[in-house]
C-alpha cells in the first residue's frame, strides 16, 4: 500500500482544472487468464488523438500491476512505469496499444479492481478500480466498446453485454472503464425473461451460490417491475439481449450498475420471509430499481468527470424514490426519505465534511460517495420538478436522453435541456449544486383585512471553504387551514428567491393556520414560531401527510428538549395527540408507526447544540426511555387491541399493506414489553414464522434486558446464515445499555464469526456502535478509542470502508470539552498511524479541521 503520510499525500484535484483527454478509445479487447494470485490480463486498445485535447501526453493509469510487456502498433512501447501509471511516445494518428499485466485477486482485500470473494472472482471498478486491472485512461469521459474473453476452469464466466459463448462477451454500447465488470465462479442462476415495450425478449438471471437459490424470487420480481416502470414513466427501454445480477458476499457498497452485469452485495438482493425483514425487502426492491435505472441515467449517459457524480446518482436516487412511492405508499416513502436525509445529509451539511452537491475539489473521489451527492442530489431533482411541473420535467428528461445518449455529460448539459423546454433561466437554481450547507428559512405571519401574508427569510451558514452564500431558489409548498381543520387555500408553491420574500393570500374570512413546506418541498431547516397547541392541531387535521407527521415530530422534539433542559415531565398534550393518532382507524398503519417513532438521539443532540446547549448523550438516552415509558403507560388500555388487530393472517407477503400492519403491531409490542416484562414479545419470538416478527420480538426483549436466552436461541437457529448473523451482531451492540456498548462491541470482535475483512460484518459491529449514541459517547472515551483502533486495522486492508466509517467522529465539536478531547485524541492517533491510506487520511484531516 502507498504511504499516504502528509508529506506525500495525494494531490487535491479541482473541477476548474478539467482538461479533455489526450486520446480517445474506440474499442477494447481484454483477455483474462484467471489465477488466484497470478491472473494475466492481455489488453488490445484502439486509440485515436482527441482533436479537443490541449496536450498529447500518452498516459495510462495503472496501480498494483506487474507489467509483462507493452506494444504500440506491434512494437515495443518503451513505456515508463510508475506506481500510478504508464507513459509512452504515441503517434499523432490512430494506433493500437497492447499490453500484458499480472495481478493478484486473492490478496486484494481492498475489494477494488479484480478480487476474490469466497473463491469467486469479481470486480468493483467505480470510481477508479479499473486501473488495478490493466493500464487504461481510467476516467469517465473516455468511452469504448468492450469485448472480453475469460479463460479459466470456473463453471460460470460473466462480463458486460451479450454472451458470445465460450467465455466471450461483447458490449455494443460504449462505456467508461468504471462500468466494466467480470464475475467467475461456481454459481447457479435463477432465470426469467422480460418482454420490452417494443416486443424484444430479454433474458434475465440472478446468479448466486448454490445455497441461495431460494432467496432470488423477490429480487427477480423487483427487477421486472423496475423495467416496466421505467418504460411507463420515463419511456426508457432496456437495450441488450441479457441482464445479469450477481450476489457477492464481500462488497464495499450496496450494488454496482455495470452495464448488463449488476454486481450486488448479497444483503441487497437475497431475500426470504424467514431470513429478511420488511425493511430488507423494501431496501432490496429500491436498490435493484436504482441499479437498473442507471442503465440510462449513468450508463447510456454518464459523467464527464467525477465532480458530476450527482448527475447520475442524485437523478437515479430520485427515480428509485419515485418507483418506491408508486409501488408502496407515497406518504410513507417521503417521510422515510426525510428521516434519512436529516440523519445523514443534514448532519454532513452542518459539520466539517460539508461540501456542495457538485464538489469543487477532492483528494480521494471514494470519499465523495456521500449523502450530499446522493440524497441531497435527489432533493435537487425533486425541486426542479416542483418548479417546472410534471409535464415539462418529463419533456426535459426526454430531450436529455435524446440529445446526450452515448455521451459523458455535466450538470450544465442537464439543466440546459430544461431551460430549452421551459424557456426559464435556471442560473440561480444551479446554486443548489455549487453551495454547501442547509438553508435556514425563517417565516413570519401577518393578518389584516382578509389578507394573510407569509414573509420568508433565507440564510445558509458558512461551510468549509464557503463563508458567504447567495440566495437560492427555494420552492416552499404552502397550504392554509381554518380552525375546523378544513383547507381554505389549496397548496401553493411559493418560490423564495431573495433573502426576504413575502407572499400574500387574499379573500380569506379569518386568519388561517399555515401548513408550510408540504411534502418537504425543499431540503431546508424551517425556523417557525409555533406552539405545541398548533402542532397538535396540525397533527390532528393537516391534510398533507408529511406535515401531519412533521407536526408530531416537532411536538416530540420540543417535549424531549424540555425534558433535557428543564427536567420537565412528558407533556400530556403530546401523549393525548399520540392516543388520538392511535385511535384513528382511517390512517395508514405504516404512517402511525412513523408518528410513534421518537426523534433520534442524534436529532435531539443537534437541536440542543443549535439552541446553544451542550448535549449530554447519557441524559438524552434516559429522557428517551422515560418518554417511551410514559407513552406505554398512557396507551396501556389501547395497546393490546392494536397488537391483536395488526396480526397478519395467511402466508407472508412483503407488500406495503402487510408490512405496514406488522410495523404498527410491532410498535405496540415494543410498548407492551415495557409493561408486561416481555411476556408478549417472548410469545411472538417463539411463534414467529418470518424474520420481521422474530427480530422485532428479540429487539423488544433485549431492550427490556430480558433477551439473553432468546438471543442465544436466535444465534443457534441462524448461525449458518451469514446475512442473518449480521443482524445478530448488530443487535448485540444496538441494544447494549449505555457504557456497555463499547465492551460488547470489543467482545464481539473475538467471536469466531467476526471477520473484519467482510464489510457487512464489520459494519454490523462498528456501525451499530456508532449508532448507539449513548454507548459510543461513553464518558470514559472507550467507544472512541475502540473505533479508532479498528479503523486503523481495517484501513490496512480496506481503506474505502474505513474512511466511510470514520464519519462517526464528524460531530465531535458538538460535545463537552472532555468528550472533545478524547475524540480529538482518537482522530490524531488515526492521522499519525503509519502507512495510512489517502482515503482515511483525507477524512480524518477534514474532521479535525472542523
């Protein structure tokens, strides 16, 4: 591994320094002679000079490669090789470059490039993994037509495109190297077919290990529904004869959209009622849709450079959110998306790792696969659609697909299509791509003579490298209700474009109650003077499902903050409002379950910090438990009825209706367990015929500290199922009490089933530790020290996963001096570790520079 100490850390790369590639690629022919430690890769690449290039240096990226030979037009290339690439003299005319290299997949623990997972060869090339396979201009704006031959004894040999037989594959669509894929191993397939809207039959396969064939049916169904949805909503048809998905146990991310050969983390594709929860099913459905939708938004049209990553990821996240909303519940999906956005992206925007949706620079591109690029990028697409309307949005998309098919594009290319369709200047809207931070939007009300005025102010706090911000275009959806809870003004989109912007509503009989930012129409922090009586009114009466939930969330947050800062008791108005929601049989059970989820410890800590109060994670934990106990007591007469009515009869179905009933029933179970000592939870655990019910019961028992026997029984039942045991590892740490969490996590690292080289297993332990706020922030600093120890160990093997998990420290400036000192010490220790990767070094440095 390269030494990435500060003296020789990787250079910072800037968007403003972009230059076109010196040479373009027409065709690529690759031959793989597979061997665990000595795979030979023979390449034959047809290059031609780029007329738009500013220089003619022939440079190919290449890392951890052993060059055997290299030729240009059949003659020795006399190449000069460094640890990062190869240079040679090339003619100022089309030519053929050929090379043979040797690589070692078996020792590639970084899981980037060509590596092995339990005896299976597989690849991960995004963002810059292809350079660890062979010498190539490894940048997204160099696209070529690939033909691949795989030689070896493996039963199944797969690559991109169409199968020519005999281990040979051809992809007719030009693609950048980051979309290259290869898989070879002892696999079996779950086959199916799909007929496209033009009548072409496409062969579909999900490839898995022999023991996993019974977990493929749901994934295949999700794939077919995704293909149909993309045709019906976006008019996008699949363009190859074959579509393959492969499940891989060792994978840094959820999945990868390689053209015609999607590679998935096993956890993101394998599902069965016995081993997967409702949340797993929904996640699998969304990820399969996401990767399929990339076929057009990412593959057929890709990014000019990695600064444009949101062009494919933000757009595709938005598309997969649309799909899930259509397949399930739009209201529930929107709420779930906002919960995730606030937990991950708002936290990112508010800390040392803040960056624009389109960053201006990076050191390691792997560190910019962030919630800002993905989730905030999707919110920007949603705002664009809100501003211009559905009809013009889809017209603009059609123009984008037609104009830029086969190209590597920029945000400017994307927005230009909508400017052309609408005649609208989107220059100010583009600030959402270039300015970091979450806008704070204040609102004041005025009422006079039948006219109601809302005056909005906008301000975005400074972020690293951006002290001042210009006003953005912010679409705020507003509805008005009367005292009886009736709509007196239909939802209006107020386009806030200035620092101060007023909107008037006329012809009203009385001062209304406003419902602001309906559907979370803009990713902002709304600063609104609103008392708890108004929040309770909106929770009971708002016709917008998101704002109905938001009112309950704000009510809960206010109650918890006063419990922390004033030692107040749980507010009776809040408890009464929850009881009213529980008794309202017109509401979706899944929605009720979301209303009853209290704000997270991190959410409360941030709210306290924003209010000038230093948060105490231990006190927040105790307040959360006290409030939940109070809710349980307030509802003790209602809970048994809810639990009984939410039991789902008949065979298991992962559909939204059944999943919603289970979610609401398990909220009731969790509360009941606080009253009955776990009797009902123990009965459910023992009788459950699906993982949702079994795991929910186990969680309730562990939370009540009466789940030790159930936990042991769960492990014995599922110890041979790697994905279920990931859940077991996670639950041990998630439900560990307070300061016991670090010790529990440390003990689990000595468990015979713990494997730090498997990202899923590592995240199951240490992701759970970071998520256990009170435990991670244990006053003795043991959580910080333990995570730092293991990130240093992991970095030597898998820098990407180590760097991503270091974000657990990003809020270190939020806490008291003692905790800050211990977190700084942990961060400094990581930074000083010998041979630290550039990935982790960059993250730790940015966090320390808060």
